[in-house]
């Protein structure tokens, strides 16, 4: 259900084009991530998780700079400092990891957010605001998964892998929150030009009414 390869290719080309004309540091970073396809922002998140040595879910400037370099983001130190200051809203000298990813998320229309939340509500059978393995039973069919068919994985392993693709790279806990679900689809959304097409894709993928 991830962004298709064709969308990812188109998005990558568009992002690279826009990069050459872009001067806003946040937009520059966003475009560098999107140039890697729909999971680019999530990939940066994964890199930051590795950087966060003390596991406090926040990054100081040194960790931030190292994370950008390790992910291969081309950025001058001055630009990185300006970026860091923009993300460090309270001037504490650290940036909150989740807030950072939300700010970096490409903007989406309400139409798109609504259909994403419709899919979330369908998957969240218990209605507690979190998708778990229990929620997926009867909603997501694991039996068609090739690794289930060849006996390599159990049904629960298929569910868990499915959840991990949406889960925050910070702590893959087998639970997917609304924010994590939105973060994932913001990447997919960036590769799709029109709201109409995005809505059709979501409705087909999740069999929404």
C-alpha cells in the first residue's frame, strides 16, 4: 500500500527540480527527503533515532547535524543552525523529535486528511485511537501474504510487519497512532497531484465507502 514506484520516481524528479529554486531551509530539507520517495521523511526519522544516543526523544544541535550528515542531506552549517533554531521553538537548545517530523510533513488538504482518518478509523476497530494487531484481525487479510503462504511467517508476524511500515521509526511497538498514520500518508500524498486521485487510491486500498 506504499506509494507506487512510478509516483516515487515522479516525486523524486519534481523535488529535485524545486530544490534548485528553493531558499527556505525547512522546505529545502523537506524536498531533499521527498527526492528519496514517499518514505524519505520516515527515513530521516529512522536516522535520527540512531543519533539520539540518550533516547530522550529530543536532539541537540550536534545530534541534529550528525543525523543530517549521516542521512546524506547536503546542508551548510549556517543553514543547519537556522533550521535548528526554527525547530527549537522554546529556545531550549534541543528539538522535540515528533514535533520535528510533524513540521517537516508536507502540507495536505482537509480532503486528504479526512480520507486518511477514514482509513484509520476503519482499521482502529476498538476505537481507542491506536491500531494494534488485534484491530487488524478481520480487517486486513494476512493469508495472501507470500511469507504466510510459504509457512515462513505466522498471521501475527504478517500483521506486525504491516504495522511496522506505519509505525514511528522511534519505537516500533506494534501500535500505530493517528500521527504515525498521517506521517506515513503525508509522504505518499506528496507524490500524488490531485485530491481526487488520492481519495480514489485510498478508497480502493482500504475498501472505504
